[in-house]
C-alpha cells in the first residue's frame, strides 16, 4: 500500500568520478521535499537501496551523480527493475548517465536513462604549481583566479568545467523543464552522449553547441539535455544538468527537479 504522501528515494553512490556537489544535491532534494510535501529517504549503500525498494512505498527513485557500477549485484538491479515494473518513477540527474560498464553489462539501465555519457566541456584547472597536460584539461590560471564555485581538489588545485550556453525548450508545457524558458543562458557542465536519444524518448530541451565549446561532449546541431519516456512499466526522466553545488542552490534548477519528481510519479503532462 502506497503512503498518502509522495515518497522519494535518493540514491547517490559514486564509484567513478565523485561529484563534489553530491552532499549539496542530497540536501537540496530533502529540503524540496519539506517545502513541497513529499518524503525523502537517501542512501549510497546498494544493499540498503534494495531493502528500501523491496518495501514498495517509494513512488520515485532519484539517481544523483551515480557513476560506475553502483548496483553490482543482480538483486540490486532486480529491485530497480521491479520498481519500474510496478509503475514507479525514475529521475536520473547528470552523472546517472555515466555508470561505466553498466551501459553494456546491464542494457536495461541504459534504456531506462535513454543514453550513455560520452564526454563534456573541457576541465579548466587552477593551480599555482605546474600541472601536467592531459586530454580534456587545461591549466587556466593560478588558484586565486579560480571561479568561486570551482571544485576544490585538496588545497592546491581547483577545477571548473562549466560554461554558459543557450538552452532551447522544445516542450515548455512539460513540468520537467519548469524554471527554464526557451533561450535562457544556463551555466553548467554540458554532457554529450554516444548517440542521440531522440528516437527513443520525448526530448524536452536541447543545448545550443554554437554558444559554448562542447569539447568531448560534442553532438552537433541536435544536442538533447532533458527528456522523458515511458519505460519498463513506469516513467523515466533524465536531466543532464546539475554539476556544481551552486546549481543546486539555484531556484530555476530546483524547479526542474521538483517538476521531474512529480512528473515521474505520474503527474499529468500538460501538453
């Protein structure tokens, strides 16, 4: 029996790249629940994840910055599959599309998200000492020159991989893009995907590559960033934004998260 209040389970395990914004993201979803009348549980333990889902009273699962093989056991994966089969919702955020070998070892998950991560905007490193050059990174200046919201890696290095870009909204009536209007300039780390999900999902928003440098995330003129589809008996929403902690303090972005959660739970599409 489902609880009267919407109940959300946030899963935030990271075994690949660990986003420094994970604590801010988990806290933000909990605060959104308090503000908007839904309950939130959170875990990064796959056994606990399976245990909580087995109870069956979470309408929506939110994967926040999951990277790597975060659900290694068949029973973990079956729990998520059963959640969808029972009509549950799924919201994948940013690195939820970057679960490494899961894309090939668990094709169901790739289909759930809709696409798999390929690359993103270049990483600008700020440090006072020289940094060895490697693909995807540049030494952009001294530590004092780093943007205020750059990720700090110890005391000596800061990283910033976000750029402003123009977002085009294809379906303004869809709640998953609440907070963003067509033509808005948004600062984020822009993900690109191995292939466009457009033929498999309902694309809600794209990013205009001509307005920023996509580097490893290049997709061309059609670059989806937010979408949804019915899948496995439930509904899946994917939002590729949300890299930095600053984004999780932004009301425009938090509106997309609330809209995505409610939509994944089964709220009607207004179009």
